[in-house]
C-alpha cells in the first residue's frame, strides 16, 4: 500500500512538472521578461537633461521672455533621428519653453512656425551634455529668427 501511494505521488509530481513547462515558449517568455527588465533598468540609468528654449533675434539679442508665434520647438538627435517636440497646439507661445528628459547627444534644434505664420525660424546644431549646463541647471538653446513680418 505504501508503495502504491508513493508511486501515485511521484507520478502526480512528474505530471505537474511536465504540464507546467509544456513547451519551450514558457521558458523563453521568462528569459525575455528578464531581458526587458534589464533593459528598462539600463534606460532609467541614462542621464537626461532639461532644455530651455529661447529665441535669437535678427540683431543677435537673446530672448527668454514674451509671446511669439511659435508652434513648437523640436530637438532631433543627429545620430538616432529621434525627435523631442514641445508641441503646445500652435499659436502664440510664451517664452521660455522647456523640455525635460532629453538624453545626451548632438541635436539639430529648430522651431516650427506658429498659427499666424508671422515668423520663420532657422535651426542650430548643438550638444546636450554636462558641459552645456548653465547656472540654472538647463541646457539653454536659442533658435534664430530667420524672418518676421
């Protein structure tokens, strides 16, 4: 009787193990989940920066206040092509504008024309890194005004 109970329990244990891991897909999913967790931890360790946008007038004056016909400011990473946009529904925007969370790298910064179409903007290439942080803790970027009516 003892032998049959032991055999039944052993069979039940083996059946549970085999049905619990019925395919390699189950094991692959667990290993993929671990890889994704590691990647997300690595991404969260990537340092990001706070960018403050202003304008540069045609006379060379740096502008960090006032309302301007800006649709949005855009930073495009020159290596990855990834863009970071401050889109705020177009129209007149008050300066400065901010974007929090841009990773280090070389970017092309520009501004999109606003709703009124009264101002055109150029672009500037710059590096986002610790070396560009100002006393306020921002990487401040001035987008040149190409023309205005």
